[in-house]
C-alpha cells in the first residue's frame, strides 16, 4: 500500500508540474503576441484566470495596445466580455492616451447605447485620476453621473463646480439628484455652505410637486423599509443638510423659508446636528399619525437631543405605534417584501436605549437610574 501511495504521489506531482509548465508557456506566448492578437483574444478567453492573463499581456504593450483597442472599438469588433477586458487593460496601462480613450468611452463617443461600457469606463477613469470625475459630470448618462458624484463626496468644490452640481441636483434621475446633494453636504471647506443650503432648499421645496411622490420606492435604506418616493427624496436632502459645514443659525433661516414637509426636513436636519432648540418641534412630528416616515426620523433624531422626559412617550411609540410598512431584504438579495415592519417602533426603541445610557452616564446617581414609565 505504501508503494502504491508513493507512486500515486509521484504521478500527481509530475501531472501538476506539467500543468504549471503549460500555463507558464501559454502566458509567455500570450505576452509576446502582437497587440492586435491580444485584443481579439479578449472576446474569446474564459472569465477568470484566462481573462486576467489576457488583460495583463495586453497592458504590457502600453500605448500601442491603446491604439489597437481604439481601432477595435471603432469597428465594433469586441463583444460584451471583450469590451470589459479592454477597459481593464486601459485602466492597467493608465497613460494619458489610455485615460483619453476611457474618457471618450465614458462620455459615449465609442460606446453608443452601451450603458455598462460607459459605467465601466467611468469607474476605470476615476480610479486612474479622481479629478476626472468633474469632467464626467458633462455626461448625459445617469449611471456615469452617479459614479462621478460618488467619487466627489468629501471633495472641495469651487464656484464653477458648484454650478455643475446644481444642474445635477435638478436632474430627473433620483440617484443623480441624491448624490449631488450628498456632494454639496459633504464639501469640507464650508466656503460654499450658503450656496449649498440655498440649492438643497430649492430642491426640497420641489419634492411636493414630484409626479410620483406617493409611489412606493424600494431603494435600499438604513431602515430596511419601503418608503414613498417623496419620503426618500426628503430623507436624502435632510441628511445632506445635516452635514453642511455651517452653523445652526443658517439652517434656522432656511427652515423659515420653507413650508410643509420641506420645513420639517430642515428641522430634523437640525436635530441630527444636535440643535436642542428644535426639540419640541421634533416631538410634535413624532406624535402626529399623519406624518408617515417623518415620525420615524423624528424618533431617530431624539437619540441626539432627547431627554429623560421623552422616555415615556418613546416607550409608548415603541410598544404600540401603528405605522406599518413593507420590509426590504438587504442586497445582494432581491428587494421584495419580507413581511411588514414597524419603523417608528424600531426607531423609538433605539432612541430610548441611547437616551437611557446618556442619562445614566451623566447622572450623579446613574447607578440607580430607572427609566420613567417602566
């Protein structure tokens, strides 16, 4: 038996060595092949190791490969996988000519109606140089705009760039508008704070007039709860306002300029920032059954500004609040119903836990603190 096992091990080692040798030989021959052969190969290789090897070999030819990729794209000779591989090769080359070609692809010059190709090219270009995201904001394609705006969150914004972001904020595609608001809200210098507040305030005022404001929106969110499209717009703009680099006074001024739900969203943004001056307004929002998801956000905001006096009210909400919404499954699962959720109850329970910890921490008799209403 030992002899058999030994022979088997020797045979296996020889077989593995042969496979490795063949792979190495294939890689060597691939890397020495002409660029036009390597580009054509992108449409024939299998996904995985073969594609990786083909991309690496092609990228090794530098700008000569860029010219060949452009020639194939112009003639429409690459299939779906070939185009994806070409984008990967251009990203790996990362030369001026590679970036120029990626830019043309992202902006639709060589990609036609292929939204996937535009998005791949945009992501690759941004990975090469984040500043290219500003160039991509001239694209009419929503998926390209979203990729660019995601890359720009937390980046400084000058006056010229601000105007571009205002256009994106008014875009009819919801994700583009929401991402533009996030860029304005996350601008780190505070130099465009007043302009950002005015732009987001204008967008807020227009939410009530959206034709699909009451349509159920199943976009994933931290509450895992389906909301109306209008509610999701308000929530996104509210979160952007909460992070603008400015003082509370500027948001109070904005709140006075708004009416209805837009005003409520500004007040909740102030609460998120820890402004206790809006405490009573937030409590009223949490109480009113007509306020929908605003009640959830109000209970959530009390984690920041709530006191021990709010605990009995929050306990009632946590135990008996009637608001019921369709639940969502987390990605990568499909976003469909998983049964009803009670978002106000959940938010109120979470707020209670935070307030109780805060009160206990700051109370001289914290060890003996007992939550009111228990």
